[in-house]
C-alpha cells in the first residue's frame, strides 16, 4: 500500500512539473523567439508601413533563410505586396522547408533551426483518389539538445495537392528525429500521414 502511495505521489509531482514546464518555460521560450523574429523584420515592417523603397537584396536575404522565409511571405501578404517576394523561393519545396524549420525551432522540438537542411526526396501518397505529395528533408544540428544526435535526421512536410499554392499551411509538419538510414523516407511519410492531424 505504501509503495502504491509513493508511486501516486511521484506521478502527481511529475504531472505538476510537466504542467509548469509547458505553461511557463515553453511559453516564455516561444515568446522570446517571436520577439527575436519581430526584430529581424522591424526594418522591413517600417518600410512597408511608410511605403519606402525595399531593396531586392533585403528580401532575398530574408527569403534564403528557411527560418524567416514563410514569415516574410506572410508579412508581404498582409500588406498586399506578395509580388515583392523573391520568385526563386516561391515554390512548394521552399515553403515546405520553411514550415519544417519553423516547427523544429519550437521549444518542445529541436528548440533551434537546424544547421543544415536539404531536400532528401518527395513521396506521393494516394488517398480517396487524391494524389498527395510530401516533401522529406534531411537535417542536422551540430550541437543538438540532450538526447539527440548530430547525424542527419528526417523531417516531413505536407501533404500538397496538385493545386496547392506555396506558403499555404500544410496539414502535417513533423519529425520523429529518426536518423537517416534507420527508417526509409516512405516509412516516415506513412507514419506522419497516419498519425499526425488525422481528420475524422
């Protein structure tokens, strides 16, 4: 009976500390990251508000970084200026990469953008007579958080339909932090497709 009571107390304490972690640490880290990104865009936002000239170099600099790419598109869309978005980055692949990097930055995930990320392959899934395309990226962090490796890992973003537009928010963006070679891209996509944001 005493053992059961001790186990219950430990479980309650673990739940309490998990609640504190999720409520305070994660929110604080997320707020700090959002504030840092806002600072990156401060100059651009000022120019958009005051209708000043914006150089193509400034826009390319923000678009080439996956961490700032889709926020850049969102800001330009909000101001009705998407024609300024660099054409080379206005693709499904580049938008999928950006959504994955922003997901990886979240405190409960990698907690930082990867140091390197590359398109690994695309995988097509057929469901209800629809053709759905997933982008599979390999990425790595040179100094990863505790418990993760500095090897290449797989991440998935999608699905995209034939009529999908770049920077439409994909239904599934996820990584199980599986090392490249421990699971195939097709297996990773199938797992993500079957387990993340299932409807119905």
